[in-house]
């Protein structure tokens, strides 16, 4: 379950920010996850509860934002939204197979709220 490793590295960043700002507690953490990132939101939430126990982020709300996959079709010179959890993308206009995924694999901390 690599979600634990993901949350551990996210927590390291959160703890560093909290220490820099001398925060007493972390209220909310927003993670942005591409639909192709291959992580389970439920597993992430479970991992979050486990790794934050006893830390400054214990009890914080974990919000997850989904980032859609954007795929580029060179024939039409446009981007389209790829289906989640798919590895093969077909242009909705010309029906060509397109392999140029421009976004959708990101996994990033987009916001940390603390007090
Ligand atoms: Zn096309």
C-alpha cells in the first residue's frame, strides 16, 4: 500500500511548514490528485489518520481535489479530457489513439491551513 508512503512524505512537508510558522495545529490539508495518479482516496484517508496520529496534523481535515486527465491530440492540435483509470486514450473528434498525457498524474499538496 504505497498510500502510506505518500502520506508520510506529505506529512514531512506539513510538519516543516507548521514548525516554520510556529503553528499549534494543522486544521486542513488539501491534496490535488490526478485521476491517473493511481491512488485510492479511501486508502489515502486511512493512511492520513495513521501517520498523523500524535503529530501537529492529528485531527486535521484531509480534502482531496481531483485533477482530470488532459490528453493532447497532435492531429487536431487540441487537448481533451481522458477517462479516469484509463491507459488508452482516443481523441473524441478524429478517434486517433493519443499517448501524450499532459496532466492527470499529479499528486501534490495544494494547501495547508494551520492555526
Ligand atoms: Zn484528434
